[in-house]
C-alpha cells in the first residue's frame, strides 16, 4: 500500500520453506501452536471465508524476545532489503514490515521512534500505536498496542512511558473490536497484533481480504487477538522467520488498483522492518536486547 515505489503460486507453497523432519509439514497446518523456540510459536490457520487461504501467525513472548526496528534511516544504507535480507544483515530471528512508507522510500507514514532514533516525528490520524522498550521503572508491559481514542491515552503519555513507538493504521481496537466497515478493496496483508496475554503477534496472509474481512478472520482464528494494526499490503507485505529447523519466507501479491494478481514470485525490497532477537538474560526493560 506504500506509494512511490518503484506465475500464480498457492498460499504458503511458494513461500514456506521447511527444514528438518518431513513430518513437520502436516503438523504446521494443525489447529494448535507449534513451538519453534522458547517463547516463540507458530500457527497456520485455514481462513473460514476463503477456501485454501491461510493465516500465518508467529506468537512471540516479549519477555524472552526483544523487538527492534531496522531501516535505511538508521543503518545508512542507500537501498532497502527484503525481510530475509534485513534479518541476515541485522542478526534478527524474524522480521515483518514496520508499516507503510512515504514516497522518499525511507520515512514511515505516521510517528516512528526507536530508542534514540526518530525515523518520523510526524503524528498523523492513525489511531493505533505499538510501544515497546518501557522506561521510567518497572510495571509497564514490555509490549503494548494502544488506541489513541481510548480514555487517558495520548501520544504524549505513550512517549513518556516507552522509548520505542510505532504509529500505524488500526485494524482491531482493544479488546477485540473490528473497526472496519465492509468494502470492496482487498490486499495481501502483514499485520502486527497483541494477544490477551500480551504476546507480540506477527501475522501474514497472502490471500487478498478486505480489512473488515481480515479482521473477522483474525478474531475467529483462536489466537486470542485483542488489538492489531495494519503494516503493509500487496506485494510489499512480507514476513520472514528462521528459527531452528523452520524457515518462513512469505510475501504478498494482490492489491486492488495496483497489483491485481496472485502472480508475484519474489520478495520486494522494503526500507523499514521490525524484527525480534533473543533477549539477553538479565536485560532490563527499556534496554531492548
């Protein structure tokens, strides 16, 4: 869905690579969670309203994994990378789009601060704010998705409590409310979510859904979703993970009025991602890894 950006494949089959036991492939499509590493689990859910479509969900415990922003504004690179390349260059276990970006191919659409680095200082009308790296003492969740229209919540209060803040378009309002009316426009999608236990959810769906229908699918998927924000749509949406013997390299395709095809067969370069790395034992809140 970002603007100014420069053979049909079955869902997951073209983008999911599995290493290790051959018996793992059927298990990954079971209704339950598959443990990938301590504090990281994988679930692939069959979409209820579109036969053959899948929702891929990575559940991440923020007590064991540290969130991190990576982007060309921070690294000084002249070109973006796909999610896999960002992981390989930054030592991340998993990465997903950080959000939509402006025509300069570097600036996040909405506010984005990662610790001392500010990619975008502009607060727009988007009502979802993901915050991590709590500061000013303990007692705050390591990860939280806030709704800016909730009582007592403001960007000022969030920035006071958290060193890292990313504003994006809201999909689901806490505690699990679909905020989108029905519409005809559809996208492949990358989504950031929070579940009822405070876990981070990296969510990807290659099949095109409207935002209303995607929200409905996610709320009925049995993943405990309470809040979520849209990160990217169409061929630029992506999710990469390499944990143990499992590697996921997922990327989108369809976007109404831009790329109305399921034929995209490559992961596009993107300027910004958020990823995770194992949290070091004894790391204090606000110090990240």
